[in-house]
C-alpha cells in the first residue's frame, strides 16, 4: 500500500527535474560554464531525492490497528523469537488480547530467524513485591508464524 500518492508524484517531478538538470550539466561542461561542477552536485542530489521518494512510497506499510487495543511499547526484542511489550498500569483485562495482537501484527519480519519459524510476543506488567522489587507477570501471549505471516493468540 502506498504511503501517500503525493510521494509518487514528488518522485516523478524530482526525476524530471534531475533529467533537466543533467542536460544542463552536460551543456555546462560543453560550454565550460563556471557553475558546471555545482550543477553536478545539484543534479546528483535531485536524483537521490527522486529515488528516495519513490523507494519510500513503494516500501511503506501502515501500522495495523486492532479494535480494543492500546499502544504497548516494546521493551525487549532479541531479534529472533521473543518480543516483550510493557502493558500500561491501568490497562483493563479486556484489552490484553487485542493489545498483544496489535504488537505482533506491527512487527517487521526482515532479518528474523527462528529455529521453528515462530516469534512469541508477550504482553507483561511488573508486579511489585513486598521486598521493593518486582516480578514480571505475563498478561497475554501471541505467536507470529514467520512463514505464514499469521498471528495466533495463546489461550
């Protein structure tokens, strides 16, 4: 899905501008203008902007929003098979499963390697104990299958 159609249009316009600037640069070298080397920099930068706009417009994927979920920041990610998100202190129990599902659906899979092809996503909260320390309490868990691209909730 495209980020915004204006990115494609900007990339096309910048590409056309870099073509015109390239022609001016060639003319500058033929006519030995004093600004010919500056034109090389302006032309290459404009071409870089055109390619960047087009690449971003093609590769952008919007974030998934699951109904009933709240934003839970990822606090641990080992890059392979485990991701842990922190639940807000006032998170209602009805939002546990949608929130962990939202975190799992918004993960990016590039570079992840797992022996079984599964990534475990856990939503946790730190429960304080009497000694002044805390222990983690897992509220919900989802499993993301890298091969199938599907997310399933663990009961």
